[in-house]
């Protein structure tokens, strides 16, 4: 049995679909709420859904779990409630780590590229453990993810109890189906598609960096199917532990992304620029690019989906068909 926290969310529900296809028994921890989030798991329901507030009681009964994949988090980059974000992203993660260590379960968890803060250039996104303490996240979300990464590193260095396999993945910019419930936090791909579908011109933020052209801000955009492949590979490779980047290793500009959406939707290339919202100024990463050297060295050999191919798949197989869910 594998327990997935955030299992009805974006990456969690896509992982659930893949595990179900394998015949894997699953339990998820999540709220479905009163909206459409249930559609993320409608075609591949888990055996059980545990409410987050009931998780401690559930674990106290000592269920037999092979692994916990901890994807649940306060993930808004503009989050402001420090206490709630710390409790969810750090304290809950610690409790799950300690439970897995005590009960022989493996532990995979979501970190984030937001931990890198204002890193510059490709060399700034190395997941070398020696660099971990030098990172300076720009927002509360990134800070809490980084705080847990530091706690894990210190716990392992002291030789304290740890799960037999533990892996943290620093997810970069993930896009794909099953994200509609995220509201304003949906991927830029979905936002640009919606603009094109309405007949509007896609809009991008003007650059707030001297010497950086509008639309030249670049991110490492990764297809959610590739993220799921990495998670499945790790579940199949219990010998692999550590904190790793999870991106494609290639930064692409927002202008590239907008053009890819236009191509996939059959629209002409056109972009308007708008000022960056005040809430994002000083907290915006103008460049991210995962250094994938360490995950490759650990044995992961699959190729990542190119931006144009991933956007075309998302738009043409899901959004244009009115099938935004797996």
C-alpha cells in the first residue's frame, strides 16, 4: 500500500492514475471540497481518502505502508500565513518522516525550485548538498520548503533515524492535466491557452530586470508526465536516496511558451506585455534551470519532453477536447 498526501491535487492525482494503472493499492490524504477537484481522481479512485486532520489518528493505528509520497503542501508562492504554511510544509513533513523511519516505510517528498531564490545562471541551480545552506528563497513557500530540506540534511548527517529510502524532489515549473482546482495558481500554459481560446492576445509580464528583455524571463517547464515517471522510477529503485532537482535541465523563455501555446491551438503568434503585479516584485524568479547531473548519476536515464511537445499534448489531447483531466 502506498499513501499519497495531496493525492487529489495536481501532481498527486497524476501519480495516482499511474499507480492505479500498475495495479498498486493506494490511499490518499486530501480534501475534495465542494468544487470540481473530485474529477482529478474520478477515473482512478483510491481505496481510501483520509482527511488531513485525521491523518495522525490514521497513522497511530499503524497501517502497513510500503511508502509515503508526500506531495501535500501550501504551495502558493504568494502565501502570507506564516504559521499555517510552516505547520503544513515543515511540521507535517517532519511527522511523516519520523513515522516512516519508525515503521519501515519509504519516504518521498516534494521540495521546490522556489528554494533557490534569486539564483542566477545555470550554475545557480545545482542540487549539490554542499550548497544547500547557502540558498536564500524569496518567498514564504520557498522558505518553508528549504527549512524542511535543511532539517532532513541535518537529521541524516547526525545519523538519526531515517526512512530506508528518502528522496526530496525540487520540482520546477510543472504543467499538464488535473490542475483546474488550483485556480489562480494554474500553470502559465493553461493561463495562456485560456487567453487564446477567448480570442485574446496572450499577455506576459514585462521584465523587471535591467538588461532582460520583456518575455525573455525563462523557466524550466516540465511536463507532469515526466514528473510522474521520475516518481515511479524512484519507487522502483529503493537504493536511491537524496535531494534531487526535478526539471528538464533546459530553460525556455515565456515568449517560447506563449508561441508554443499559439501553435498548439492554431493561433497566430502575438503577445502583449503588462506590468508585473506589486505582490510579485522582488519575489519573482526571472530564470530557473534544473541541473539534472545528480539524478542522472543516480541512474535516471529517460529523456524529458520538450516544451513544444508537452504543450501540444496538453492543449490538443486535453484542453481543446474539453478533457482537462486524466
